[in-house]
C-alpha cells in the first residue's frame, strides 16, 4: 500500500511542477539529466522502502498469519 501511496503523492506533486524542481535539483547536484521516469522511480523506491519498514515492524504479521 505504501508503494501506491508514494506514487500517488508523486503524481499529485507533479501537478504543482515538483517534477521540474526535482529534475533541476538533480542536474545541479549530480550533473546528470533525468526524465520523468526517474522522478516516478524515486517515489517507487521510497514506497518499496516504506513497505520493507512496515514488514519488519510487523504490520503484515496478521495478513500472513491468516493466509
């Protein structure tokens, strides 16, 4: 669920041109051009890390126990 949440946040932020801000900041920091795919991929990675944290905190314990 965290993956979808972070992708939705990335999509909503793109309405406010956050994607352009991210691209410009990435270019200035690392001297690399990035696309919108990189922007959404970063939100995907954050969501995956969130899911891993939830897994280790035991949030999915009951889900796996009842399956």
